[in-house]
């Protein structure tokens, strides 16, 4: 699933092949016992700036439209 999300990010944002994209899952709240999870996407754009987008869903439930919605603002800038 992580590789698929990275592919979607690259396609949506027009990132070069081999661009730095990280996908991870973390607790949705500061309490480490929090059962809610979210997916965090971090990447570096062509200019070398770092960006971060959050999808409030566990990694296993993230789909293409979720990634598109999370990246709309960034995709509009490309």
C-alpha cells in the first residue's frame, strides 16, 4: 500500500522519478494509546522544499481519491 500511495503522489504532483516521498501511519492524537490513526505523506518538491499532507484514515484504508483530495492544494501549484 505504501508504494501505491507513493506512486499516486508522484503522478498527482508530477514529481521526478526517485523523488523523496515518505508515507507513514501515526496516532491521530498526542496520547500514544489513542486508537485513532492517520496517514502522513511527506515529500520534497522539485525546488527542494519539504511538504506534508495528512489523511485522517489508517494507512490500510487510504485510496487514490483520498490522496488526490489531500494533495489538491499542492497539485494546483505545479
